[in-house]
């Protein structure tokens, strides 16, 4: 199976001084989950990566679980890692 491009739009990231997550930390987290070619967009909480498979629910759960330690260190964030396959013709990050 070939790799597909996925995106995450994380809500509640970097909206106040107590809810900041550095994009380098987010990239590191996503890479630690086995995602490849991870890119983030400024300090938006938006990310894109390449991965095998198409189980976006499992990806979402893994991201949310991986972010728990970051949230505990910096205050409470809203859970909502929205992942989905990037479609052809969309601009790649």
C-alpha cells in the first residue's frame, strides 16, 4: 500500500500563554507515532504527514493520547485532532 498524505487541524492550540505547544514538539510527537514527512504551519496547530493505512480514527486517538502530557504541562486544551486524507489537487504543506 502506498503512503497517503493526512492532515490534522488541532483546535485550542496556542490561543493563550497557558495553552502553547511549540510546533517543533508537535512535529516530534507526530514523528514518534510513525508518521513521515511531518510539516506544521506556523503556530496554528495544523499539521500534515505521510502514513500507511487509512484508519484515521486510530490516528486521531494516537495524536490525542500523545498530546496528553503536553496538555498537562501547559494547561487544558480542547481535544479535537481532526485527521483526514488530503485530496489530490490540494496544496501540500
